[in-house]
C-alpha cells in the first residue's frame, strides 16, 4: 500500500484533485464552512468520486499536524516522484531549464521555489538528500500544488550530479553576490541550470567550484542579498524573458 500523504489548505488539495484525483483517498472539510470556495472544493471532490467528510475544527487540526489548513485536509497516496534526472531530461522538448538548490532547509522557501519553478516552466528542481527539507505539509501548502507538477529530485552527491549535467550539455550558472558579471549578461537561452545557495550560507565551496559561471543579481539598495525564493524567481524569469524574446 502506498504511503499516506497529508495535504492541507485549498491550493494543495484542489491541485491534487485536478492533477491526480485517483491518489486522493479522503477529503475532510470544516462542517461549519459553507462559503462558495468550500462548496466549489466539495463539488470538485465529488465529481472526482472522492469521499468528503464534514468534521469539526479539532479533527482538522489533528489531521493537519500543525500545518495551516484553511478548513480542508486530504489524505492521499504519495505521488510517485520522477525516477532520475536522465528520465526528466530525456522527456524535454527544447532547451532544459533546471533549478538546483544547495541546502535549502526552510519549507516556506522550498514551497515558494517550487511555485515559481512551475510558473517559469522549470523541468526539475534538484537538491541534496541531506541538508535539505523534504516535501512536507508546509511545502505542499506554500507550493500551491506545484509540488505535484514539478519534479523535485534529491541526490546523494550534488557535485557529482552537477558534473553529470555538464556532460549532458547543461550550462551551470551559480548566483553569487561577489561575482563580477550580472545575471542579465548570462545567455539563458541555452540548456541551463540556475544554482542557488542555502539561506544565509550560500553555496558550498564544491558546489560553487562545479559551476561553469557565477553571476550576481544587481542590488541597488541597502539590502545585501535576497531571500533564496525571491532570488530564484528573479533568475528564472530572466530565462523566461530571454527565451520569449
């Protein structure tokens, strides 16, 4: 039997009902809520043939295990992750775009990165298996469904994976506020991966040395650096801008 996964919040539950309704076992909703948003979710679940259970707030709190649930929680089978990066790249039509996160441990940051990655058309997000947060309930909620649509691949040795990507023709661009060149000078139309460092610490030395190029995000004010999810959005949409030009 597949492992249980708890989805909390409207975005996470509606996204799973839209993308993989067969994995949803049960949907629990706050019995007192009868607003239009809740009614729409209930109807979506019923159309998908998923059981809906009105329960009290205390039951929802227990099911959500501390994650903000907005009055709705679903119990689902965990979605089977993509096998490996080669499987992802083999299915790409055009120039691959990847996001590599070196040690992001904050679930809110990972969720926001996945949401932006989905919006920008990223083919996969790659992170080390250690020193990184997994796809927990908070990540699922913040990602607003993107955790189900963007492959999130965790690898044992990030530097080795990066070298394998280079062998497949992927250009690795790391972000570093000390770099001389700007991200706007990067040719983002080629097969590439943006490499982002962890919150506060930045990239590890070996990760930095494995990159083909380092580039800085222009900072014109008094703030020295951006949150990793914001920095990822800036870089990914530079790629979007160039590829649509």
